[in-house]
């Protein structure tokens, strides 16, 4: 989880990722941020986030994103 937090903090260090659950809904993360996050996750965690997984509920919080990474690692 800490690796993911580092990725997120590099994009927006002012955001409280531990508490925020509306990263996409409140437009904290935009499409460019999401593309950057996907690329960093691919490098860091060796998983591929396919188009079907690029939905707001998977990117609205660090916890949801980490859960997605864990599911993809298990596949």
C-alpha cells in the first residue's frame, strides 16, 4: 500500500489519500492523472489495468485502487 501512496502523493501531495473517497467524483484526479497512475502501477506492481477496470469506483480512493491491484495480482 505504501508504494501506491507514494505514486499518488507524487501527483497531488496536498491530498489526504487515507481519508478521501471521492478522488474522481470531486475531480481531484483527472484523466491524465489516471493514465499516469496506471503506468506507474504497471511498472511498480507488474499488473495491467485493462479498460474494463478504468471506472470511477476503482479510482475514487487509494483503498479501492489498492484492492484492484490485489485482485489483478491474484489473477
